[in-house]
């Protein structure tokens, strides 16, 4: 089962309609909390010292209307989500509705408050991640324009600033409204941070997966051709700098086409997978096994002179020959491999291309010499 974090981060894959429902589902409890706050404030004996009762009553009625509207939009989405899972007009309505809630609430508590700033900045940024880009632009531009207009209107005295807030008469009133603003901000901040954190974590996991897939052969799970050649270049550069010899082996599974023709391609795939596993188990921790192409593999054996590399390649050859691979009909599929091995111990400045070319030539000789054997060669000294 998915964890709650995985389910939360998976909203990126939700349909347009489901994301619209989610938006209303997140807004509804926040609006209920705001309405309860206004009711609490109206019930305080010192309400007239803290707030203007008339605008506070107005705000409560507006919040109740917003709650009802949120329910209507969410229910509409639930009704059409199966029939029209990608209803873009619904997302426009939900997002513009949210923007209207933001502007209205900001006017009553003050357009320059911490709460307004957090939501005005955080909501669009996360909206661009979660919702359709054109929808967020359609809601953000009018909302920010309205907030700026309200700010100037209150600055010029055309509208009262924060009409529900009575001018603080003492430190107690100041402390009350400071705590209230933090309380009103907390739900928005929590939702934005939580969703952003889990979504970014999911992106990182995806990036790691994409990176792994780009470096790995999908059938065998070992390094693909590009990755093993990149590693070869790095090992050659390390050899040039620090001196330990490098051995490279290119091996070919003998008569692999015959395996495909006789037992089918699924059997051929099973042979490739078994060979990759056996080679990986045979080499050392610092060695690399890569699929070089088709039925060819490459072994990178750093810090290994030719004789040691030859012994390791011979061990790999023997283990491939001993593999017990069965076809679907129960027949044993015989498997052997021919190895072309090269070492740069006499020419540490040899380039990767020269090593691959020499290993290929050695592999050709191994095949010409009867297959199922290791043919080793050391590059001659430079100059």
C-alpha cells in the first residue's frame, strides 16, 4: 500500500477535475476555521475593543457563503469526474473562486498582513506546479491587481484598511491580532509547505530513476554501452594520472543466434540475464560489467595486470560454461563465451579507443581459435 506521503505527492498525476476537487477540499476547512474564528471573536465580551462588529458580521456571512460555494464546486466535480476527468472550465472556476476568497479575506484583515503575503506568494508558485499553467495566470493576475488596487484605495482613504480590526488600544489588543494573523496564516502555510515538500521529493525520486534508467541496460540490469564506455574513459584517465594498470575484456556469448532460433527469444533473454548475473558475481567489487551490445559484454578490471586479468576472465568463462539454464521444455541450453582481453600495463598512456580495438581483435582471435576460450594481449610499449 502507498504511504500517505506517496498519495500526497501523487496528486501531480491526478486528473484536472480531481485537482479542482482537491483545491476546494483544501479551502473548505480553512474557511470553516475562519468562520469559527469570527464566531469566537463575536462571542468575546471585549469584542468591541478588538474588532468592529459590523464588518465582522459581514465577514462571517461572506465566509458562510464561500463555504457553500466551495461545496457546490466540489460536488459538481464529483458528479462529472468520471464522465469528464479533464474538465478545464471547472479548474478555472475553482481557481478563480479561490482567488476571490483570498482577495476578500485579505481586504477584511488587511492587505499588507503576513497572512496575505504568504498566500499571495505561495499559492501561485505551488499552483504552477500542481494546476494548469494558463489557469494560474488567469487567477493570479486579477487577484494581485485587485490586492494592489485595494492597497492603494486604503492608502488614499477611499476604503477603510482592515475594516474588522479596531485600532489597538493597548499591548493586549496588539498581541491578540498578532496571534490571530499567525493562526489565520498557519493552515495556508502548512498546506503549501507539505504539498511542495512531498512533490519535490517525488521529483527527486523520479530524477534518480531516470538517471538510473539512462545508465542501465533494461534487460540485464547492468551498465549499458554508453555508461560502460564512460566508465572506461574515467578509468583510463585515472590510470594516466596514478599509474595502476587497467585490463579490459570484451566477451561474446557463443552461437547466441542459434539459441534464439532453437528455443526462442524469451530463452535468449533468459540467457543474457543469467550471463549478466554470473559475470557480476564473478568479478570483484571494484570491477564493472556492462552490456556492450547484443550478446557482447565488457569487463573493466582496474588495478589489474594482464596475468591477474586473464585468471579472472578464465574463471568467468568456466562459470558461464557451468551455468544450468533450462528452456521451457526442460532442455538445458548450453552456453559458452569467448573473451578478448587487453591490458595497458606496458603503455599506461593508451587511450580508451585503443584498448577497445585491441580487445575486439583479441576476441576475434578467440572465436577464430575455436570459441569458449580467453585470448589475452598486452598493448606494446608506447613509441
